[in-house]
């Protein structure tokens, strides 16, 4: 499930609601939202480097997705890997 940017979220709220200091309150909420912080590229982990993965507590709590391409000339073009870390 995706997550909107802070600007996009503010646009949607502004089109349907208003209350005093709504922009400041919404910014505070967004900046303390763990889900937003993970989805936000400015705060997310960098791609391409090995990253530590916390040990999951439940099956399927943590999965990764990766692609391998150019494996066999003239053969299958892509391989998608989805390892479960439980």
C-alpha cells in the first residue's frame, strides 16, 4: 500500500476540511508517523547498499523484493525474488 507525500496529503485535507492551525497539526502528525517516515524517500534507507534487517517476530512480517535480469541470453528476461526472513 502506498503513501502520499506531505504536500499531497495537505492538498487532500485542504479540499475537504479546515480548522485553526490545521497545517501545523498535520505536519506534526505526518512527521511523527512511522509509516510515513518509512515510505518517505528523504527518510528511507538508501537503495543498492546492504542494510541490516531486524529479526522479525512473526512469519511474513518482513519480506524483501529483488529482481535479477539478463540471466540467460534469449531465455527468460527477469527473475523476481521474494525471500521471507522469518
